[in-house]
C-alpha cells in the first residue's frame, strides 16, 4: 500500500553561521521560499544550526510564524548532571526544537561515537519529545568490503534497539564517501539502501511506522540532483550540508518539484 510521505528537506549547517548570521540567514531563506509558496508547501523544511544559534532562530521563527522547522545537530544521552560540554534534550525541547540529528558520520568519526551511544541518544531524544534524525552510512572501505546496505542496516538496527517507533523518527542514509565530496551516490544506489532500511523498519517497528517514516538521502545533494533522488520510491527527502548554506541553492532544492516537472 503506497503511503504519501511529505518530502523533508533538512539543512545541516554544521559549524557554520553564528547567532547573528543565523537570524539574517533564516530571514532571507524565508523570503526566498515565500516566492515559491506552492512548491514550498509540498515539502517540509528544517534547518539545523549550531546550539548557540537556536535561541535566536526560535525567536525569529516564532515572531514571524515562519514555516521553517529547526533542530539541533546532536543531543546528550543524559538528561542533566556532570557532563561538561553536553546539551540536554530538555533544553532543546524548551527552545521548541522539533528535531535532532543523531549519529552524523562526523560525530561517529571525529568523536568516536558508537552505535550504543547513538541508541542512547535516540532514546534521550524520545524522552524529551524530540524527533531523532538518525544518520547511517558506509565508508568507501565498507562499500568495497560489504556492499552497499550491510553497514547502514547494521547501524540502524543498533540505533533502534529498544526504541518505541510510535514516538517518531527520520532516517538519513548518508554514504560517508559522498559527504562533502561533490560525488553523490546515484539515485539507484540511494534507493537500494533506502529500500533496505525501510525493510528493516518493517521488521523492527512494523508496517505502519515503516511506511510513515521518512528516509532521506544525504551526501553532495544540490539543486541539480535533488529531483533525481526524490523520484525514487523510498527516498523521501534530503539531508543537505554544504548546499544548505547557499540560500538560492537551498531554496531551489526545496522547490524540487520544478525540477521534477510535477
Ligand atoms: P554535504 O553534507 O551535503 O555537504 O555532502 C551532507 C551532510 O553531512 O549531512
């Protein structure tokens, strides 16, 4: 049974734009998107600024009722206490964050974040009413050794251990070799892994949750290739890094229907 999933375009700013820059950026993005009301309404948009920007983004989005969601790039597995440098999901919820990215490959690689930590963070997000955007993806070596789906599927299985699917989630398939490289996966490659991830969602969380969960592709997405990914039946949007910092480019990604010709 085909279920209509609203496409989701998520902009991961990484460590770019301070809180003053974030205000100007979100304002300009909202203007750029307002030109495209019809197409815009067909996709959900969210930005993922650095923690220090979130209060400013919250104030702007609330004051102007902007149809732009936002979330954080990480969350602590703990709720409060002696965890220097960490940010509780409770604090993010108080800033009206809807989403939080968990297990991005830069955290797994640069901060040695394990599958067990990713799992604990997913549960922390749910405890605080946040929707985790769970990132999975294989390195070029994994691809060579195990083929395309094995590592992302194993990472998602671990991330979802004991997780209640009714609390909501988004999955982002981001091949590590495609991130920031300018070398995106092909739409067929993205679809193959997205389909395998959805099959795992069926197995772990049941058909209904699996069919309503958005599976995104990420890795060198730009306006020129977004439509080809969104044509694939199991790809429901994109997690965009570099191109999310370029307002016309990101707005054009959100208006993917123009490229599809729909
Ligand atoms: P990229 O990054 O779009 O710059 O490849 C994607 C990501 O890291 O989420």
